[in-house]
C-alpha cells in the first residue's frame, strides 16, 4: 500500500456485499448505492455477509485496482455494522486488515486538555 495517510479517504460500505462482483459491479455499488465518486482515488471497502472476505476498490491514474483478502479463521468486524456507509482513516483500514478492533484499542497517550478535564492534573499537582 503506497498511500500518504493524510490524503486518502476510506469508505466502508454499510451492507454485506456480494463477493462475486468484480471491478464493474463494485464500481456500480460505489456510484449508485454509496453515491460517491469512484474516480476520486479514495478507497472503497466491501465486506461479505459472513465477514470472512474483504475487497478494496480504488482508481489509480491508469485503471482500477482491486485488493481482496479472505480469512481462513476469524471474521472482519466492520466499522459500518451499525448501517450506512462510514468513513474511516487509512490507519483504521490497516488495523481492520490486521484483525485489530479499533474500539478495543486503548490509547496510551491522552492530550493534555483531556487529562485536565478528567482531573488527573489536579491530583498530580497535589502530591
């Protein structure tokens, strides 16, 4: 994957997709069901009903590219499980492909304003 992370958007289709579809079928889903411009260069992600296969469609300057990954064990947990097309960042897609659930990841670093709101700064100052 050769994308600068800040410039690429990733869209996850909110319903299970038929994995028999190839370039043209997924392009039609992108333009008609998702109502997005498939020629924008962004990544469009589709997951099957069982959650065992994922396809990513994008347009590079010379043609369509399609990535596919099928799991032998386990399932992809779609961030769009709640319905509707969702946008996520490129890091979230990498985590999804590696089997890491972003909702379960704990951040080790919190911004100072978040710490101040929690009152941790006041506790540290008192000791």
